[in-house]
C-alpha cells in the first residue's frame, strides 16, 4: 500500500475514485480506516484521499516528533506528491488541526471545509465554554469510550462500537503537542464555505459551543444530528454522507472559488 516520504516520516495514504478531490482528516482515535463508511459512497463522484495522520495508523512519527505541529506541512507535502492543488477538506475532531490550519494558510486551495465534532478555531470565550461544559459533564462522561459516541451506541450498534475500538487500537500511543491557535475570525476571513456538523449528544464539543460560531463566521452552515455523540461520521453515516455530498454539490453548482 502507498507510502510517501514527507517531512521525515513515511506517510500512509490511499486514493479512491475520480473527480473533485476530497481529503479526509481523521480524529485522535482514528486513522484512514475511520472513513470506511464515507469512501464507498463519496468516491462514486469524487476523488477521495484518506491518510494516516502523523503518529496514527501506519504513519509513525519520529521519536519526540512534532505530532500535530506538522499536520499542515504533512498535508502540503502529500498534495504536492499527488499533484493536487484544489481540495475539499472533511475533518473530524483532532482533524481540525489539519483542516483549519491548512485553510487559513491556503484559502485559495480549499473549495469547502467540513468540520465535524470539532471547533473552527478558538477564542477565549469558546475555550472557557468548552471547559465549563466538560467540568459539568463529569469524569465518567469524558472517559473512553463514553466520550467518542452517544451512550446508547454500544447497545444499539454493538458490532460498530467494537469496530470503532478496534480501529483506535491500531494506533500507537497518543502523543499530543500544542499548535498555534487560530481564531474563528481568522478562519472567517478566508471566505471559504464552511459546514459544521455536531452530534446532539457530543460531550467533548457540545452543540451549544458549535452554535457560538454563527456570530463569528457569518457564512457558516451548522447541522445538528440527533442521536449522535462525538463521532457523527461513524454513528450516523447516512446523514453525514448526505450532508457532505449536498454541501459540496452546492459549491460545485455555484462555480464559486474560495
């Protein structure tokens, strides 16, 4: 399977389908396999690029490496290797480090940005609200696996809950590094179309936090998904896929450029 040497590591990636390019950036507990329910659907119309972000799956970071600090440069290198300029970005949770950072750095290259179960940059008020809500939720709600999907998910979808944990178990131990903070105002200034998707039962990035972006990013679209937690793409794939497809098709139909 394909790997490419980028920024000192061997980055694992796959390309499926043809058409306008969608790049998927997974979350902390994921890797390229996380998108198994999206690629078969979206690759019928689009070229889907999935990859293991640095420190996940088969993209091993160097000892004491930069982790998230290199995410944007890693994506730049992968796109250069593939000869791709314009993209749509679909990012889940930690994937926003890649998506928001790349969009602010290269707004001319991003036709549309989907931010699922995550933030679109942070400011002091948003950071404080997240902290307040997490403290109110309590330790049990924020423990694994409670934090990654709706509480009812393991009972209603035991096979998928098991698969979720198996995919996460393929990753090396998580190592986090700080990244430069980007504000919602900086992201809004790019004028890139943005869709934010949030699960109604998300305890990590609750819906009330996502709603705060309406006044910070005037052109943002927000989709609240009932019955889902922090992993809408995994828990409610039909809703997630349909929303992403409609968002992209609207941009394609308008012929708009970021």
